[in-house]
């Protein structure tokens, strides 16, 4: 493209650019930037939220894979399976666990809980537990028990208090046998996500085995080197060595409903924000249409002194491209800044709104209810997603300039100058 066309385009973008036309283009750039700020914030914050919750479930909830025994196996047989699974190169850790449900009680309080027991003092030695589990007190040993923060708050008990557990076992005759266990609270733990903290307790592995001797409670938790890309291959390899009556499930199967809900919600939010960006693209198109109408005489004069129809068309396409590129850079930068400071921003907003609410006798305000969201959102920018957003925004802006550029290229100098 001739430098003269580039100079003509830059006149509208630069601060000293030509009157109302320049201000109109700069307003369109600002519209693109402002529309991208919430889109980038939603993409990064929702991605961090989903990743944070999923990571907690993978590391201390469902784990990467689980082997569930649906037939009776002895402890030595299960240990043999653990050894065979551990022999795979992709397996970082395999451990026995026992899981069941029961009723916790203390005084007049009753609460349904999920009871878990892990071997090898897992909550102290496993990197995932160390990273995501915040423990106050000592891990349970002997007749001790660790309560989640949710159970501790609901029952009003803490470290040093006595808690009872009641579990039910189905006998071969079909009747139920209730079993009681007394324990002293040695620790209270929190994962930072209420759905994991709400109804769980941890007991020593031997205690869990005695409480839940049935086959379905015996499980093997597995952690692998790549729980996302390598999960299918690991699933197939482990299934081939399992005895009849033992089945392996991935975290995607165990948490399918939760993960699908997260992905659907995030997709809907992104679609809504993308619509706003499309509206900004229409703003660029309308601004360029008006600009072409206002500058018709100027375009005709340029055509009469040598500018070509193709050159003017390319000039306005370039104007749309620059408007989209500058708006995308400003919008992505602003959105990234908001994303990285989202926790601090929420804290400030909560304090201000809570202060105003207290002035009229209202309750304290929480933007993100900890019962459904993380207490703190981990945000790590995904530059691949940001690059896609920038490219799509620039492409949309350039496409929005297509019709106005065609109109500018179609101006006939003699007819336009005669009319004006």
C-alpha cells in the first residue's frame, strides 16, 4: 500500500486527527476496548475458578483415578493390586482408601457425613493434600478424627471435643446392623471450597476399614503424572491388570456432572460477553459509514488527483484493522489487570457495599458465596486464549469495515464533486 494511504488512515487515529471523524474513530476504539475488558476478565477469572475447584477435587477428592472393588478381596490381594499399579511409569502414587457414609453426633447435634480413611498418613505426605488442605491440629491417629471446617461449624465442636459416629452395614440376611464409634477431634481442616468441606471427616485407615468392611468401600486412589492429557491411556492400561470384580474410573467419570456444569456456565458467560464485543464491532462499522459520508468530497478529491478505488477501499479496511488492533490491545491489557487483581477488587467492593448496607440495617454482602465458589480465586493468565481473543477482535473489526470500505471505493469523483 502507498504511504499516502497509510498517512491518510493515521490522521483519523492520531490525537490530532481530523475533527469529528477522528473523534468518532477514537470513540469506536474505546468501545472495543471497554467491551473486551469484561470478556477477558470473565475468561480468565472463570478459568481460574474452574481450574481451582477441579484441582482440589483431583488432588483431595476423587483423585485422578479410583479403583473400586465390587467383590470381596483380602487386604493382601488389594495390596498386590496397589503394587502392580505403582509399577507403571506414569503412576506417581497409588494408595488404599476406605470410604463410606455415616452419622456424626455430639450432644444434641446430628449430622450426615462422608467418612474417609487413607493409608500411609496421606494427608501429611502427599503434595496435593499439603497444597490444598489447611489443617489446624494433628492428623488423626488411633481413636482420633479430623473434621472438615463445615462439619465443625455445623456441630459446634472443635479440637479436643468428643464425637460419635454411627454407620450402618447390610447383613447377608438383608437386615441392617448399626455400629458405633467414639473419637476425639484432633484436627479441623479446610480446602477453601465449601462443597469439599461441607460433609466430610477423616479417620485413620484401620478405623475406616473396621467401620466399612463391605467390598464397595474398599478403594485404591491413584495419582498420575498427567491427569488431563494422559488420563485415557492410564485408564486403559490399569484396567488390563485388574482382577475380575475390580473396576477403574477416571476423575472425569466420577465428577462428570460437576465438570459439565462448570464448563456450561463458563461457556454461557463467554457467549454473553462475546455478544458485547460484536456490538462494539457494529459501532466501528457505523462510525466508518458516517465517516465515509462526511468525507465524501475529500475522498472524491483524492480520487481525482490519483487515488484509486482499490486504494481507498484498502485504506478504510486498514482503518478498521487499526481500530480493532488498538482497541484489542487496550481491552486485553485492562481485562488482564482486572483479572490479576480480582480478589482485591471483590474485597473492596464487598467492604463498600457492606458498609452502605449496614447503614440501612442490611446484612453483610458477599459477592461470591463461599458455599458455591472458592474463597480466593487463583488466576493464571492463559496467553493462548488471550491471543485468540485479540485475533478474533481484530478480525471482527476488519470485517466490520468491509462495507464502509466498499462504499468509499465506489465513490465516483465527478458525480460527487458535482453534487457537493
